[in-house]
């Protein structure tokens, strides 16, 4: 069976998806305060992270600082639950806008991936000590639903 990365269309398809998603986040009044004016490298980093998570190349870990950079990026943000939920909504909407595969198994994996990731980010954004951080310390590897 092909990886989620291959099924999604590889790097180019994921980059298109993340670019659309990031643009929607920066325009969203609920999420924009978390992202500010945006960062030029954010699309490349989120694309590489998603690619690696879905079975693609490990560029995020090898060349972009890996998971510790995500922990650092979320600390202190104090993400609210409605922001977490809106992030998921925009993520899934961007999958439609980008033309990612819409078969049920892929979309289930995509939703589970973003739900899990936003819960990790939410916890880390409220952590005041390292002991309060989510225990995940490396890029998770996502696969097809069972």
C-alpha cells in the first residue's frame, strides 16, 4: 500500500495544501493573533512536517530542527479550545481547496492527524514546566486507518 504522502500527491500537493491553509489562517480573526503577520518559512516547515508525518522524506527532522522547534513554537501561546477547533476546520477546508484526495480513509487519516497535532500543541501551549509538556518528542508517523 502506498504511504499517505504518496497518496496525497507528494511534496508538491502538500505544499499547495499548506500554502492555502496558511493563507486562510493569517486571514482568520480567531487564529491570526497566534500567527501574527506570519513567517516566511512557515509554509516550508509545515509542508516538511506533514510530509514526514505521512511517510515522506525526513527533511523536517534532519534540516529544520525537528520536533523540538514545534515545542518551542507553541510554548506560551495559551491556545484556546475554539482556536484549536478552528485550526482543524481550516485545515480540512484547505484539503478540499487544494484538491487533496477525498476518499474516506485518507480524509480520516488527515483529520486524525490534525486533531492529534492540535491537542499536542494545545497542551504544550499551556505548559509552564517541561513536565507539563505532552510526552511526544519526535515527529509522529501517521498511517492509514485500521
